[in-house]
C-alpha cells in the first residue's frame, strides 16, 4: 500500500471511495512482493501495480466490483489456475490478492496510518482476509510499537495479532498469519494479512564527488533515504546534490559515530565510502565495520584496497570485520562512468540482499527470483 498511499489518502480525504487490490502472499517467481497495491477510482482510473501488468485487468474488475457494492474478496492468480493463466500470469508465480473498498467508513483510520508513514513512525496494518463470519472480513487493526487502534472483532484475536504484528514490524516483514476463529495459535479459519510500514532504509554516501551524485540518485530510486556527507563545505552542498534527503558537512567517521549512538542506523543501512583518501575513508570504514550494517563498500583500485586493509588491521580490526567490506565496490559490469558505477554498486546491493549470483540469467537454470 505504500506505493499508492499518497493517492489513496488524497481520495480518502476528499470523501471518495476506491477499490484497493493488495498482494498479500506470493509463491515461486511472483513479480511483486506482499504489500504491492493497485487502486481503482470510481472514475475508472488505475494507480499502482500488483503484478507488473500480468493480472492487473482481473484485479481491476474485482476492484470495480467492490466499488459497486460487492464484498471484499481474496483471489489467487497463478499458472495452476486456468482463469489466472488466461489473464496473463505467465511468469510462473502465484499471487494472492485481497481486494477491498476503502473509504472513510470502511477504513476510518487511514489518515492515521498515512501520518505515521510520513513521520517515519513504524506502523503495521492488520487486515482480516478470511473469517467464518464474513462480516469481519476487511476489518483493520493498527499496530505500533507501543500502542494499537481498531479491532479485529475480539480481545483474544487482537492480542494474538498484536504480538505477531509487532514481531513482523520489527523485522520489516509483511505476510499472512493463520489462526483459529478466535485467535487460537493452533487452528485455521482466520487469515490475517500484516502490512508493515517501516521507515525507509538509510544509505550513507561519504565523499561529495560526481560518483556520489550518481549513487545518491540510484539510492533514492531504490527507496533509500540518502545522506551525502563530506568534511569539505565547498563540495557538500545542496546545489551539487539536489533531491538528496540530507547533505551533511562533517568528518565522515564523526558523523557515522553520532548516528550510531543516536540509534539512527541499523542492519538495513548501506554505507558507501567514495573518498579515495585514507585520512577520510580509513576512520569511517573502521567505524562502519564495527557496526552491524547491511552493506559497507569502498571505492578504489586493488592497490588502494590492499593499502586500506593494512591500515584497518593496524587499527585493530580482525578478519571477520574486514570480511564485511565490499572492496573494490560493486559487481563486475565493466562500469566506467559515475552512472554505470552506481548501477554496479546497486547490483551488488540487490544481489547480497536476495542471494543473487550476479550472472546472466540466460546462462543459468532454475528460479529467476531468490528469497532471503
């Protein structure tokens, strides 16, 4: 829902109803992850995507139906389903899509969800997909780390879902949980989709050079909150990095240490060191490699890399810490320009996240998509 949240909220605030289709589960090589959404307006406009084009037509019809008064519905599309194959899900995957009507009456707290997402306050939305009492399908429960709002029908159900939703929110996962009709841990009949909205992961780019500008644009494209940091005020300016979330003038290692102490970096954070200067990159790499981060990469030649490793060992870093370092940074794409280098680094980020091998898909067999 995050990808259509702004448009959804705008329609909700104006009093307009929309049909919302959301991917709640995927199997095999499905093209979009849980949480991907498409909305359909009363005027027939479609915003967003649930499958990259494969089953949008079928979901569009379901969304039109709920706008016209049909009940919320959970549909499965996949190659094993003749009807789904007919609408074009030829990628080999299976999607479960939940379609519901969203307006001020069916989802009165949507503005609260939107406010939390804008404020980067973690929140999860739990929605009943299946229940023996059909009237409860589509009920919503909002879950934050320390509070809740709404109900799924009973205290026992709410308590069970809140516990599980907070665990999923902490890890940034969205997915379906099954319970007994009254929230029993063992049982079936009640299916709940938990859609987690965590703040975007951070990308910290150290070194205000042309490669940093290209990397910052790529990071924003991938959904990161991007910070460019350099100790030289003449280079670290918003005019040189338009559109970047934060441009900071500070010594890189000092800035990173302060962010770590403030709890503003975590295991999803990506750090790129692009300075080419030992007095900048060695101290910040020392600080970064001592943290539990998602990615730490440094630009430079192989000779620079060997010199950097020597200096880091002199600072007391062990081999396990040095093994976290991606250097020279990026995948072997033959990149030369700043933009091509940014693609190379992004490719390495994606490969490490999903277990990809960084080779041509036409040269390998088996599933296209990997699962972390």
